[in-house]
C-alpha cells in the first residue's frame, strides 16, 4: 500500500502531528492536518509550515555551468548575482515545457536548480542527456537526496524564523538566498515560496528536518504557526495565480500558451526550443491559459469542460478549486484566443450542469501591501 | 471525538436518520465529514421532492472531493435546511445535529429494517478502519 511510496524525512513527523496522508506523485505526503480551510487561513493571516522535501535539486558547477544552464532554460540567468534566484521553465526542442523550476546562483560558478517532485527523474535524465552533447567545463549532480526543504510562509514567517536562524532575514530580499549554519550544518535560506505570501524556503540536511520543523513550531507558538498540507498548498498557489506542472502545463504546451511570456528572454542567446518559441511569439498561438472565477455556486475541477455562451466546448479546466479567500470557485484553463478577454462570460460544466463563470485577471489574490 | 447518537439509524453510505413517528430527519455522519474534509457546498432537493431509498438526493462538496447524498429511506421531502447552503461548515462542526439536511415523511416504515443500528454502524466503521 504505502510501502512503495517515497517518504521525506518528515514522514513520521507528519503522522505524529495528525496528518491525513496521500500518494502525491509517488510520495507519501500530508494532504491536511487540521483542515484545508484552517491551514489556508493560517498562511494568509499568520504562518504555516510546509514539508517540501520531495522537490528535486540538481547542482551544476564549473566555468561553463552558466552557459549550459542558459542553453536549458528560457529565462536569462546571466544577470543573477550571488545568492539570487529566478523562476524559469525548461523547454524541449519543440518549445514544450519540460518543467518549471528555480535557478539559484550559489557561487561564482555554482548553481542549484530546484525542480518538481513528480518530474525529478525525467528532468535529471534530460539534463544529463543534454550535458553530454554540450561542450564545456561543468559538472551535473543530482542532489535531491541530500536536501530536505521546509517552507515557512505567511506575514509572521520572518518574525518566527528570525528566532531560530542566525541571519538578519530583513537583509534577504525577494528571490534572494543566503547560506548559514544551524546546529552545525549548512543550510540555505531563501525568500521564495508558492503561496503568494511573504515567506522563506529553507534547504537543510535531511537528518535535521524533523528537529528544525519542531523548532519552527515552537518558535512560532505565540503567532499560532501550524503545519500545512498539500491541500492548502494547492488552494494557496492557485489563488496566487501560480501554475502546477502536470496540470497547467506539460510538454504539449509552450510557455507562450501558458501565459509565461515574461520567462522568455530571446536576447540572452540560444536555448533549446528557441526557434519554436520565437515563432509563437511572432505568429501567436491558437490558445492561451486564462484564469476564471465562478459566478454560480460550484467548484471547478481538473478535467471539467469549459464552454462559451454558444454552448460550444472550448477547453477544459487544468486547475480548479474553491478559493477560501474569495469564497468562490476559481480555476485555470486553455481556451481559444477569442475567449481570453477579462470579464468574458464562460460556462464550466460541473456534473452535467453549466455554471456561469467569468474570465478573471490573475493572480486572483494579491497580498495586501504593508502599511 | 465522534458522538454517534444511539437512537439514530445509519447507512453504509454514512447517512443518519432520526425518526419520530412517520417523520425522518436526515444528515451525514461524523465519519463522512471527516473523510470529505472542509465542506464548501451542499446541494439539497426541494420540498415536495420524492426520495427513493438508496438513491442520490443531493451532493456535498468539499475542497478536495464531491460526494453524493443517498436517501436512507423513501419518502416525500417536507423540509429542507436552507441555512445549511450558506453555512456548509456546520456539516464539519455538528454533523449529527445542527447540520441536518432534509426532513421527510416516510413512505414505507418497513424500510427501517434495512438500516444499521448505532452499534452496527460503529462496528461497520471499525471493520473498514484499516482501509487507509
């Protein structure tokens, strides 16, 4: 049953904290602890702690590490400063998305790619294959088993984490990271996340993950920090307009169709799939990913049909859920370009009934600016 | 913890029915709401609708899942808990009391024999506990 599922170092910790466990892409992970709505609210109002140790990490080092990475990704990593990260996609020769990922510059010639859990094996294979054909001095290492990862997200995350991390967190800007020492081991602290709130992701040795997770819960007791599962992780990221690889994009979709033009920097030089992507930028695509909100009561879910007002099927929901912040159903899906105007009327077919929806601007939620 | 009222009758689909004379009040059990997670929408029938034992009469939707509601017995809907539509969280908070869903006048009281008693239902839950 759960014997062939992969486990993070926090598997027992999750069970001890009352988690309801599920199979997530081959990993035995917590879907919720106290309840998705309560956990979602905790992150939006206070802080929530996520185990994201199932994510994959690939280290690329050497004089030509940057050149190789530039060849793999659509974004321009050339301007990354020490300790800086960027979000990007890796595309195949047809411009289809292989994965979305973060690229960290950890040293002069030292980079870390952080990739999705469900695609780790595929990505590592792809990267190693591309490395063979690429001239230059660099080394690729799959470090996925060497890193656990905890994410503390929410308006109180910085206050709480400051109590246990020996760094001035206020000096770590958005999409910046710093190494430090915690209990004798090297950890990487970055101001990144997948919730739309302020927060940090901490990369640390697997053996320390349960102890550090406990320390974070203790340190944040006054603020009411709680462990958060993948259920709330999904509602949070969807509200924030963030995509989930496998749902919202896959190798049959390009970053142009996925509304990720901002990740494409053609001026940086060549990269895999560039020709196909340039053509799409020039000539357009037939479909584009849009966000929508339900007007009628209902929850749009992956695979549900989307219709236009003429009752014609125009696409499918790629991601959908109930938005606890907006108190309505929200979702994403690919539709023909003529249906992408904000406020355009759509129908979502929910169990045979056509519910009214509107094309919405994403993100659906933006955290309020501090006073 | 879960308090299953001893005078209710239960189904294997995790509905309960509280009977007074010929009137039944129906809801879902603690176990059902725990399985579903946070309930966000409930779809209920209309007053006057005829329910058939074992047939779906509505749906209950949580963030992660949708479930049908199955009628424990046949009968005509006499009351629908409209407020529940605006307060679906009651299903998680008080599934055996405040989150009643419909009341019906029963068509055939012999159908009650097919339902589970409190102790049968608790045994049923214990026997299925190993399944996750």
